[in-house]
C-alpha cells in the first residue's frame, strides 16, 4: 500500500509539473497571438521557439510519468479519497487549460491564414522571365 501511495504521489507531482508548464505555454501562446496580430512575425518566431522548448519539457515529464499513468486504473482502487480528488482536480485544470490552448492556437492559425491570403493576393505573379530580370540573368541562348 505504501508503494501505491508513493507511485500516486509521484504521478500527481508529474501532473502538477505538466500543469505548470502548460500554464507557461498558455502565456506564451497569448503573446504569440498578439505578435501575429501585430504582424511582428520575427518576434513571434522567437516566442514560438520558447514555446517549443516548454513543449519539449512537457514531453519529458510525460515520458517519465507514462508508466505510472498506465498503472493508474489499478492504483485508483487502492488510494484514499483525497488522492482521487486531487487527481480529479488536476485533470480538470489540465482539461480546461488545454481547451484554452486549442482556442488560442486556432485563433493564431486563422490570423496567419488571413495574412497569407493577403500576401498571395497582393504578390505579383512570378514568372521565369521576371526572376531572370530581377537577378539580371539573360535568357538561355542569349548573350
């Protein structure tokens, strides 16, 4: 029983670690959206790199606690009600946070798609002749 409690505590600590990292991702994602809306794409790229780093951390935590997650159905029947409530609370927070992140990501994607559409609409057509002219290259066969 003590081993089950220790495993449950370890799993709970890992989930808390993930929750904290996802909170940071949410903050960064909100910054990213603001920068994309302001067309500050270079700054958004820097923010995106920070987000990727945090997602890597989350992946590492997930890898570490996955064996315990797989054992949870068995553990659940052997832990106290307060431990079960702690799990429900953290999983509820994670679920709500992930929903907010999905909303932020979708909004960022919509803004970027709109910006790409504007660029495509206003960009001049690119032909081989236009490219040659831009770089001062003569057509093949001509000197």
